[in-house]
C-alpha cells in the first residue's frame, strides 16, 4: 500500500514474493523502471488502491506492507479514515497474515513545532501516537513494534539526516517511545 515509487514492493519482490505495487493513484513510472532494473517485473502487478476501500476479496494477501500511509489518510479522512484503512487491511489479509508497517509518530513538542513550520504537509498530516497505533491494530492477534529516532528528522538534507542519525543511535536507549518519531513493526491477523 502506498508504493508510489516501488521501494517496499521491490524489497518483497527481491525476496521472491508476488507483489501488487499499489498507491492511491497508480504507482509512478519510476516504480516500473525499478522493477525492470532489478529483474523482478514478472513478480509485480500495479494497481490504484484506496486503502480505506480495498477492491480485493477477504483473505486475499499473506502480507500487506506500507510506509507513511496512515498520516496521509488522516489528512483527507481523519482518525476514522485511519481506522477504516487498518480494518480494510485486516479484512484482505489471510488468517495469520502479516501487516508490516513503518509510520511517522506525533513524537515530541519540538517535532510538532518544526513540522508545522518547515514541512509542506506538516500542518495537515495526521501523525499518530503509539497509543493510537495500538488501538488501530487491536483486532490483530499479535502486535510487535519498535520506536526510533529523534534528531534525524530535523535534517534538511540527506547528508544532515545521516549525521544526525548518529545522535539517534546514541540517544535511542535514553528516550521514551513517546519522544521518537518512527514506529515500525508488524501485526498478525
């Protein structure tokens, strides 16, 4: 879900998975070129998918994966839309299927302040809290997650982000999960 440029789809296809690379609007030509470059085009189909109304039958997929999708859903459809998206993912997963996710968290007051001033979508994006993510996935039989990162999101260039990620590695054990800006993990149906 949200595979606009194909990154997660490529990862799964390289592992031998048959993949539907999807986005709200069809994935970009860049995604197709990426799959061709790595020789996995035969494992990938492309689709327009509204995650709040997935046009697939119940119990279709072994894995659904996304990165930074729920915040975008929240822009247009609020908290109810985010819950609807997770419910739809649950519906299309086969029994024991896995949701693999990485999502941006609300994080600290500093994150909120700087996102609203320096990130184009920072005022509109509906960032989640750890508690909200737990609530959204409560129908799953298992939910495992980690939180990470405080400093790197303040970098304005890739070079700055990489330098700040060194601070993240040092500070990570000292920070509360509620101050970190990324949550990642899995939920099992």
